[in-house]
C-alpha cells in the first residue's frame, strides 16, 4: 500500500480529522488529484438504528456515497469527517482515476473506544503438573506468540504461577503473568480455574478438608432438584469452590464442561445445567484444548442456547511446540490497562472474545471489532511481542543469568502501541 492511516480507531458522531500518511518512499504530490471514498462495512444503518436515537441523516447518506477531495497538509492528506455509526469503514484512496490504497478504520461508541485490546491465555500447564516446560518458559513462549498476558494454571498447584510472575517482575518488562491454578476438589470431577486469586484454593481444602466437607454438606442441603447423588455432590462442591475463589479475590472459570472422556462427558450434563441455572461461577471457558473438537463444537452450541455469560478462550496447553502453542486458542480482553484488576473487571463484565487465528466467538459487537483487529492490529503487535518474548525465552532458558544490559529487546513496550492508534485532537 502507498498510504497508511495515522489513526485506526475513531469516536462516532464527532468531527475528526482523517490523516493519511505516505509509506516511504512515496511522497504526497502537492499537485495530485487525491480523492477518497468511505464505505461503512455493514452498510449505512437506518433500520438497525431506528430505536437508538442516533439515526444517520440524509447528509450522512450523501457523504458516504460520494468521493471527497483530500487536502494536502505537508506530506499528508486530510479529510474532516464524522462517522455516524459504530462500524468498520473501508477507505478507498484514488490519485486521479487510479485506486492507490485500500485501508480500514473503526469507529466506536464511547465505552469501547476507551478500551485497549489485550490478548491472553487463561489456562496452561507446566512441568509442575502434567506439562512439559517450566513456568518461566511457558510465559516467555506465550509472549513470543503475540500475547500480552498469561495465567499459569497447574493442576492442584498455585505456586508455579508465582514462580513465573516473580521471575519476570523485577525486570519491569511489558508482559503480565497472572497467578492462577486449576482447582480439583475432593470427589468432584469438575475442573475449575482460580484466575488471579491472592491465595491457593487447592491449599485451602488440602489443609482444611473438614471445613470443605462441612461447606459442601451445607450446600447439598439447598439442592432440592432431582439429580443423582454423584451429580448433586459435584454441583454442591463446585458452588463451594466458586465462592472460595471469590473470597480469595479471583475469578472462577468453569473449564471445558463438555470435555469428552472415555465414558462420555467428564462433567455430567445435569451438573453443567445446574451450575448454569444457579450461576455462581464468573466465566465460562468457551473453547480450550486442541484434541477435543467434537466437545468444543457441542460446547459452542450449548453456549448459544443459554443466556449470555462472560467467556474466555484458552489453549489448555501442556507445552510449546516450535512456533505454535497447543492449540492456540486465546482471549481478547477489552480493558483499561494491562493490569490484573483491570483485566479481571473486563472479563467479569463480558468484554471478551474467545477464539484463535481462524475463528472468533462471543458478543456480535465485540466479534466484529476483534476481526478488524485481527487484520489491522495484531499482526504488527505480534512482531514486537515476538522480539520481547525471544528475550524472555533467553532469560528463562538461562535461569536469568544472561540479562545483557545492552539487549534492547527487554525495553520493548508493545502494550503502549494501541493507545497511539486511537484518535486524539
């Protein structure tokens, strides 16, 4: 392309200046006849916005069906515009009769305009449970693959996540390791993640099993619906664990409820239905793991049949293989900053998309926006993350003994790039 947009993200219904910059070695021809045509990706919406109080006007309709001359401003081209609806907009730039660039931008309502997109993995294992690599190496690999954060969630163990967090924290690098664990309470087959809790829930019931059993017994007494004894116990135990994770300051994530094992669903459907009907977990892990595609598709169908609930996507990775995670599922969180509390708030509020490089799932509005980011933001973002992750891999592989002060990769700040793409006066 011969030109790029100075900003990619704009507010709706405000007069803004669209700035197009030439890509070296191209320069703006001060005598050139530059024009641009703008097209809302979804078409100009009138029927869809008829009850919103923000119906596009006849002037909007005229504007988005015409070509507009661009004003040279030094070595840039500019156009004053107000975007009438939240949408992706296709920008076709012409020099005379020749189309020279096709660009995309996104206009957003104020709530989403203020958020930054952070990509992360919320479920992964290390050699301290049934994984293959160290917690430090897993975190480094996740960064190298373009992610902004990860949650180490070893089976039964909280400490490995602290190892990775504490290993990299003193370096001040631009990557976030969130503490976590996969919780497996006694006599309960359901897998649950403690996301960001300040203490271990596995440790709680190991050290206080009588307290755990008493809490489950109290919860059992409240379940009056018909269920098998085993399913009733599992449902009660889950509710106790969800409450305990909340008490620890974490988010409770119901993991892969339609995971298929030798004798069918690992988590019986009555348990899943009860937990969904009496919802005390915070988040549903919508997609996870690479070897269970049938279960994943069933789970997606189940989610569509239920009232909307917060979701995440995770790799459930047990190791890093070459240039890919296993299998590469992730979450995009729309949050104020790359901080555990900010991410937690947004995840709980449902400001997430679950997916991988090929497919995205979740709220329609967020999915549309996330696909735009897949095309226009995350590829370049991954390049910077890859460089920082390579430094992290080097550190993890040497146990921190090769921190070269002259290695500039350590100072790369990928999370600071997106705010620069947001329009400012």
